[in-house]
């Protein structure tokens, strides 16, 4: 079912230059502090290191896609402060097209990320001004409908749902980064050709604690591929009734920030290469593993040869 949709999309626009991936969602400037242990209530830590880097779910995924050679375009909002300029410069340097992104009179979204040096786990505290919300009428239908694939997150759900609806109407496949559960989550899942869930989401939606049973419960309302990432436990993809599972690659984690976004970037790349489910999962898992060995989000996305080298090792 998915392959046919992808081929229709490719055939329809093969004669016209177009963007491979249009992404709708989050960008962020991250203030990263490395700590000698996990953050705890009422505790004080001296940070062993501090850095400022750029990320955000969709922004990092698009930068990852661009690093793999795909043509990417970002639909989202930036603040007009120094952080907003930093985020725009970083994405431009990464090769992401910002020609349809908006700049609003507000501070850019930012996050404070506390990284546990012992295992790379992180705690994220973020803030975003209401002026940065992306509205439905901010979505350029012609841009979305001429992409090879559209990727959305659940930051501004109305805008993501509108973009996904336009894509589906144009025969363009949709992937999604679903990290939380709200009243609109089922609608976003229904419009996604391949919804990709964070580990806890499928369980929250279904009440099933077991990862496989949770995906199979979601099968009742979604006939396409269903994918869930499970950190050090790897990733799963349900294709019809067949479950594919790939364990995580064994690496020394430095910072897990952006690993899920790197996974999605590589997943999209392999999907557009028409690879099999198990090949897609393994390729995406390798990308996520490499990301974990580096600090930051956009700064940690791997190149194609790096992923292939880890897979062959």
C-alpha cells in the first residue's frame, strides 16, 4: 500500500524539479549543560561543560535528510531575536531551504538540556512564545503537494493536520514524529502514511504496556506501517501482521539529544529509496546510534558513508 502511494507521488512529479522532503514543525536553540549525574530534585550540580546548539524535532530531521543528500524545505516559525537568527543560519548552513519559513516578533523557541555524562540521557526544559504558533493558513498548499514526502510533528497540531491532509489529497506520503498524546493525536495518526511514535506514545494510546501488543492494537485503526522507537531496546515496525524489530547498535552514548530525529531522517531517506522494512529500520537505527556518540542535535546528524560504515562493521 505504501509503495504504491510513493510510486504514484514519484511518477506524478518526475518531470518537475521539486523538494524531496517538506517538514512542518519545531526548531529550537538548545542550551546544553553536561552534568556528572542525573538531575535530581533540590540538587545543585556544577556543569562540567556548556554549549549552545540548534535543534528541534523537524529542524533536526530535515538537517539529517539534507546530510544524506535529500532536498529539504522547512515550514515553521522563527523568532526575530539572536536565537532565531542562529537557528536560521544553522539550518541554512545545513542545506535546508527556509524560503517559506516565517519570522515573528518574539523570542525564538529555546530549551535547556541537562545531559547526564554517565549514560548520555537528558532532561529537557523548553519555552515557546504563543506568537510562534504556526496557523493553518500559514501552510502553502502548492509547496506541500509537490513534495516527494511530507514530515510533520505534533508541535502545532492544527497546522500539521492541515499539511498532512493536503499531502494525502495530492498522493504524497506523510511521516510523523509523535511524541505526546492529545485529543488530536488520533487525527494526526490517521493522516500519516507512516506514523513514527516515541516509545511511550503507543502504550498511552492503547493502554498496552507491551510494545508489540500496543502496535497491534493500533493496527485496528490504521492499515499502514506503524513504527515505534524504543531507545536502547531498538525500534519496531508493524507491516500488516508482520512485526519487524531491530535492536539498537551498541555504542558509547555521549548525548542522546536528537537521536530520534536522526532516526527519522534516515528512515525517510531509506523509505524514499524504496528499501524493505527491515533495511529501513536497520539504517535508521544506525543513524540514531551515531547521533548518540556526538553532542547536540543538528550537530550530531550523520552522513551517508558514516551510517554505511557502522552497518558494515
